[in-house]
């Protein structure tokens, strides 16, 4: 009980200090959301986009990102190599976050993410356009659970003179720990892979203020660079280790997030 009280007092102290720090760094002049903040006569003829104030200095943001993707074999008629294919899968991500705006239209934040994925193939016939290359698969399942903590820097560009709509870009450094199992027979029932990943990634998006202090946003991952280490474990013993690095930049439709933020 004493530990719980101590933790609560510590959280209250941190929040109070953060509020005092934010108030100290607030604008001394009235804030005009939507005001143009990149007036620079030297770059008047350059390829610059007018930047309006959408996130003022000293503002705190608390929010949540949620994404869910479902996959089904309902459209398997378009897959020429698969017949009698019955499969489904789903990916769900939940990520609370908070951020502080240290400069107009610039903020730094912390995000924690929990993700889970599952898939199952009841049956399927692989036909490689030859009678000698036909395969039948059935009762295959896979599951993944991961936990991520990440820090990110976000840059905004306000698009209107009311401070309602803007674009943003996140540069994120995150650490992810995950566990994956792939079961297709009895020998794989007690086998799984445990992975650790350190990744620097990019996430552009759009933000819209539905109310003065509440905004919604949509972001998409476009890749990054990462270091990965995976251990393969069976019956409690490590049977293999793989380490690798990669750089991959492309639009990732499985990394689309919808978020809601409260601005304080």
C-alpha cells in the first residue's frame, strides 16, 4: 500500500511540474492559431509551402492510436495458384502516447504500443499449373504478440488560417519485443520465435481539429532502417539465432493508424 501511495504521489508531482514548466514556456503574447509563421522575404520565390500555426509552443498532447486490419480468403478467386483456399487473419494495434510542443509546430513525444496478430489456414490447394506440382495444406495457424516503446519527433505544417487542418511527419526511434509461433504439426506446438528490434522509421500523416482541444489524425508508415535479433526456441531450448539489419522504404498498408488527441 505504501508503494502505491508513493507512486501516485510521484505521478502527481511529475504532472504538476510539467504543468508549471508548460505555463512558464507559454507565449507571452496572445496565440493566434492559423497565423502564418514562415514569412521569409529571402525565400519568397522558392518552393516553400506557407506554414500556419496549428500547435503552439508549450502545449501538451495526450492520445491514443488504434488500427485494425482483417484479412480473408473471400477474394481468393483472384489468386491463380490457390484453390479451395479457406483462411483468415487479423492485426490489431493499440498505442497510447503523450507529447510536448517545445516550439511552434514542433513536438517530441513518447508512445507505447501493444500489437497482436493471428492467422489460420483451414485448408488450401497449391496448383503450380502442373499435375506434378500440386500441394495440399491444412490446419496451419500463426500468432504474434509484441510490445513497443518509442520516442518520436513530430513536425507540423498548418494548411489553413484557422489552425484546423495540417500535415505532419514523425521520425520515430522504437524498440520492439515480440513473440511469434507458427504451428502446422505436433512437433511445432512448443516452438516459437522471440525477436528484438531497434528501428528508426518515418510516419507522415494528416491532422484535423474537430474541436478546439480535440484532434483526430491518420498516419502511415513508409519504412525505415532496423536492427533485428531473433531467437528460435523449442521445448524451452534455443535452437537457433539470427541477427540482421535492413533498410526498407515503401508504403506499408499494414502500418496505418488512426488516432485521437486531447490538447492541453
